[in-house]
C-alpha cells in the first residue's frame, strides 16, 4: 500500500501540490487532469525523483526515502519522455536496463525476450529502436518498466502521441499487466481510463478533487446530464459540455443539477465528469 500524507510541493512561488493525502492499493489508478495540473510533479515525488517540501510518502508504512534502494527495487517507471538509444535494438535496450538493475546477462536475455513477447514485440526484438513506431517504442517502455516485476508501476502520460489503435492496444496491455500490482497511470485523455481504471483520481488546485471508480463517477452525475435543443439557453448552474450531432440536427449536451425545462436525460460518462470538474478552467 502506498500512502501520501499531507504532501506539498512548490516551484518558485507556485504551489503545485498542496497538502495532498492519498492511499493507493492494488489496481489501475488513473491520474487524470489537464496539462499543467501537477501530474508529473506528483509522479516524480512518488518515484523519488524530486523531493517533497513537506509531508511524507510511505510504502507499507515505511518512508520511501528511508527505504531507498529497497523501494526503487519494487518500482517500475515509464517517464513522460523516456530516453533510449536509437541504435540499440529493443532487446539490447532491455538488456541494458536489466544490467542497470543488477540483473545478470544469463537471466536478462530470456527475460528481455519474454517481456518483448508480452508487449507484442516478439518479432521486433532485433530491430533498432529508431526503426520502431511510436506505439512500439512505448511498448518497449512498458517492457522496461516491467523488468523487475514491480509491485508499483508508474506510467506518466504513456499514450501521448499514440494513434487511437495503439492507444487501445497499450491500454489493454496495461490492464493485463495490472493484476496483483499497483499501477498509476497519468493522462489527460479520458478514454485511456474509462474501461481499465479501478479508480480515477483527479487533481485540481494541487489537491485531489475526485477519487472514485468510473462507475461511481457516472452514478454521481446520474440525472444531471441532458441533451437539449441547439437553441436552448443555459440557466444558472448549467454547463455546456459539447455539441452533439443527432442525425441532421445538433443538440447540446449539458450538465444541469436540476432537470432543464426541455430535453432528455442521458447516461453520464467520464468525459462529462472531466468537463464538469475542469469546465471553468482555460
Ligand atoms: N522543475 C520545475 N521548475 C519550475 N516549474 C515547474 C517545474 N516542474 C513543473 N513545474 C510547473 O508545475 C506545474 C505542474 O507541472 P506538471 O508537469 O507537474 O503538470 P502535468 O499535470 O504533468 O502537466 P503536463 O502533462 O503538461 O506535464 C506547471 O505549471 C509547471 O510549469
């Protein structure tokens, strides 16, 4: 169990993470927030890459900074921009990562092959990294994060820049690999989480403003999302979520705490929640 206790972090005078407390158990935890909300900062603190200004982070009750290498040994991490050698083959790159983790060559070779198979790159192991597609490179990134069979895996915006097909593939892989471990996946793409996240954690003003399952989130918005005619004028407390094309006609998808004078209630989704929570931001 990972526990964050009253964690704060500022850069210059800007408080990015503000007295944040959070407990995380097994399963996929989606960290969902717009760009600049502090996802990477939070993740880098959990990965011990940057220091907290105050508060502490514990793993099963022990301070992660005190655990030091023991903690890093159970951590798998795919950073937002993951550095690799373009002229290394995927297999050599994984062997190199294994060596950094103190895994001997004899064990590393079958391990690298095994991981490449797991991420669907069995036939690309000998290919140079620079010849792989963006989606394939991210899957190698996932494989390197798995090299020590981590109990805690952190993936920072892993689907950024991937095409929709690769995104779905990556998402399914993460889901398959999440059994019996904690996965923290940061994203600003709602669809990355809708089907695979056990919990969706949203950040606002440096704090957690939502920590629920996608189903709980939909229930929270039940009876509050409506389709109304295109000429509908929004009243107080109502929010325009998006224009929806319905046959030839456009209708407005709105959030309304009370039923509007006209229109029809529709099931809520995670995107609605994102727009309701961050609707007042740029
Ligand atoms: N090393 C740093 N020095 C100064 N400011 C920083 C530093 N790191 C982050 N920030 C600022 O902290 C805020 C949060 O950044 P962070 O990268 O954590 O957000 P994010 O939610 O991960 O967004 P993105 O997806 O754009 O990276 C931003 O305003 C950013 O400019």
